[in-house]
C-alpha cells in the first residue's frame, strides 16, 4: 500500500504511479490511499498523454497504471475517518482512505478500467455521473448490474469520450451512502493540451451532513435539514484557500452532491460560467456573474482573471450554509431584555448564558462546546473572528506567488490607506426614512384603518 500525505510543496513526492508498475499485469492495481485532509500538489502525469492537472481542495488525485494502453485505477469503498476542521472528526464512508474519494484525471479518448473493491458492510456500485458509456457500465444497482457485495471487486471499463467535468457516486442504497460521504470528482482533460488552458484549475464537491453536536456519525435519514455544509467534506475554517498569482487565469470547478442548491459568490471579481454538466461553453455564449447558483446533481466551471490582490471570499450565499452545526429552533432574541430571566435560570443552571440580545455575534465569546463540535461562526482572521463556517473559503491573490506554487501566502498585507477605518471627526446627521409605519413601541402607527363597507368579516 502506498500512502500520500501532506505536502503542498514537493510535487515529486506524490507520484505514486511509478511504484505500481512492478505489479503483475493480471493483478489489481496497487492500492493507493490518503491520510489527512490537506490539499495535495497536482498529480503530474508520468505516463499516458500529457494534460494540465487540477488541484482538489483538501483532496488528491488517484495515480494509475498503464496496462496495454488502458489506464487502470483501483478504488476501494470503505469506512473512513474525516476531519471536518481541526477539533471535529466524523465516521464516514469514502474511497481509498478519505471522503470524498480521490479525483480521477484522464484524457479525452483514454480507455479507462476501474477496479472497485467493496469493503463496506453492504453492497455498493459506482455511477459515473455525466459520462457517455455502455449502459452496462453506468453503475445502477439492479438496473444495469447486481450490487457489488461486501468483499468483492467489480471492474468498470469504458472510453472517456467527452472532455469536461464529472463526478462519481454510488447508485446503491444511495441516500445512506451519499449521506455518509461517498463521492468523488472526475476530470476528462481535452486531448489538445492548449484548449482553454488555465493557470490554476481547482476542483471540489459540495456535500452535506447531519451530525449532532458531540456525536461522530451522520444521521442518514435526514432529508433536508442538514447542519454541516461542506466543501470536499471540510467546513470553514478547515477549507484550504485557493492561492493564485495576480494575473492568473483561474478556473474553479464544482459538483453539487448535496440535497439543495448553492449560490456561490466571489468577492472583488466577475467570473464567467465556462462549463456545465454537458461540456464547455463557447466564449460568445458565456455570461458574467458574481454569484452562480449550482443545483442538485449539477457541475459548473467558472473562470476569472485574478486582477486584484487580496484575500477574497468565495462562499455559498445562503447564510446558514456558512455556519457549522447549529440548533435550528433558536428564537430571535434581538431587543429582548433577558437579565431578570437569566438571574432566575442561573439559580438552577449556573453556566446558563442569555444570548442574542444584540444579535448573534459570538466574536468575543468563549463558550463551552460539547466534545467533537465546531463553533457555529468561527475562523481567526487578521482583524478578529471571521464569524463563518461551512461552505466558505478564500481566493488569495498575490503578485509574488510563483507559477505552480500553491502554498498559502498568509494574510494579505493591505497597502497603507486601503482599509476601512473608524471616523473620528464631526458626524453630520444621516438622512432618515420618512416616519411612516415605524414599529417603535409608544409611537402611534400610521396604519390605514378599515373603512365602513369594506370589511371582510
Ligand atoms: Cu449553500
């Protein structure tokens, strides 16, 4: 077994493909697994046709071996432990040691053979989402194949006909297996290496989990009310930043395997949608956005020129998707004086803390949390608590980031005079909205009263 761990800097160390060539042709390709959740350096193709590799956020790409012109991969479906962010781990199901599984990268026209070994306690299969392939290779349990029983290995084989962005996931006990984290990314690179070449090509999957505070295993019967919204089974501040050089053409590809849509928003730059599930979009048909909604089961590729240095958020715009495990039945307490009630409760529960009177900000608060539980709003930034979680990360654009260097450059150093600052001079009166319909207690509301003859009673 070859493992890959933690090394954003030495690309040479990660090419495990050479190590598998000594394995006999009739055997399974050597099993390659990953430990840890750090973003791995791009997997430079050591054999087969050339391509520009992608970088999987908090993930990795699976090495292959060539066998008589066929690219052979070995995926193992198995229980894994995934760290969502420092301080929280979960028991998930995944592939080759991690959830999500490794990214598979091939070239348009490649003949691909994938060995899938099942080490789960129930049957599984893999559906190659978006691929043109023989129906019998589509991976739908019961419809196109029997389920892969525990302990058995099945083989999928097809030609990667269409370049673009794909996913893989089980089509067996699907709700449970996807709620447990079984999924992976697939990129079919164009045979022309210069076609739509980008300087940085990041990929990740969106997934959702329902893990009660203090527990370790997702509730698999949850349909919509998930409490962890993840980028590649990580949540902020556990999601790595996308580190690029000023002037780079940056591509970000996403696949949505959650149970709802996610409007992803980029700060400081416009992007264009260049790819969908069905392929690449011609330049004249692309449209500019700063927020792009990605529906359930969809894939999208966006591109932009990284013109402006800084630490720019890239996040889902549903605000509860940028929070970590939270209770959902919390009443709004803004404006409610809880002092007297808190005194009474404190007699019974000494640690009780009245919350929410001034909003939900917990920036300055230290609260005891159950074991294995992340704060809802967290992440230490250069100016204090970022108060985010879930589907949030940053694109870090730097003038001096070297080509091919994916290392985190640290926080942006703003040029003097370019940061929002406190005003200490005179305060002119700010214009106010006209005083109609104000709901301040004691002020008579200017509401139209029902007139005689128009009553609905
Ligand atoms: Cu979202």
